[in-house]
């Protein structure tokens, strides 16, 4: 019994000309370039920033810029995020997660950074502080559950790092719970987990 006859292909039927082939090749090429850009942007992790455990230079800067917008210092907050070094705390927090969750959170940080390219013409970390904070807070009220969860996850780590500082707690009169030392200072977070900072 002979094999079933296949219908004539589009190519053999003469329906594809050179222009159509070029269009298809162009779309395929653009798709490949787009996929490569997306992979490098969202998953192209670099080595840890000097002094950090996990976050690379870009990720640490994104976290630092988000924290700087959220905690600008006096008069709204007793200390700025830079004084408290929130980015280093978030890095420490991430370093204690399982490897797959570390990758997920790093991807999240990178996604947050490029989320404003289409709407603001710039990455999140390069926006002016007020605009950056507004764009970031918009994630909390997003109709997309993933965006809300991302906001909550990253904001939780940043707030934890900020309020872990004895000086912030003392300035805010937060004396319940763990007793504050006589001289409030930044705790040595690195010895808290028995680790040491990377080179």
C-alpha cells in the first residue's frame, strides 16, 4: 500500500516569494535577538559585588536605589537607606535562601529594573527618586498578582533590613521586643549568620 499523499507545500505551490522569505527570516532573527536580550537582562547574573554574598553590581544597585527612594532619611525617616546599608542586608537575606529562590529573587530585581523602560524611557534605578518611588509603589496596587507578590517580597526584605538597625529602632522609640543596647549601632549582620563577606 503506497504511503498517503501529502498536500502540496506552500513553497512548492509557489506561494512564497523572496520578500516573504526575507520577512520570515527577519521576524525569526528579531525573535532570537529579543530572546537573547531578555535572557541576558533577566538571567545574566554576574559575580557577587565585592563585599556581597549573592547580588551582582546591577542587582545591588537596583536594590540600593529602590531603598534610597523608600527611605530617603530625615525628616521622613531617622536614617537614610544608604546609612543603614539596606542593600547589604537584602543581599544577606537572599544568601540564606535556597539556590532556586535566590535565582528567582535576582530575576525579580532585574525585571523590576527594566519594567519602566516602555513607560518612562529609562530603567527603574536611573529614574529620579520621586518618580522611582511612584513607579515602584504602583506594583503594590497592580491588578497582576505576580507584580503585587513581587512588591511584597522585595519590600519585606528592605523593611526588615532597615528596621533591623538599632539606631532606627531607637529613633522610632521601638523598645518592645529585643532590648536595645545602651549605644544603638548597626549590628554585625555578617557574624549573625556565621559567614563572611565575599572579596
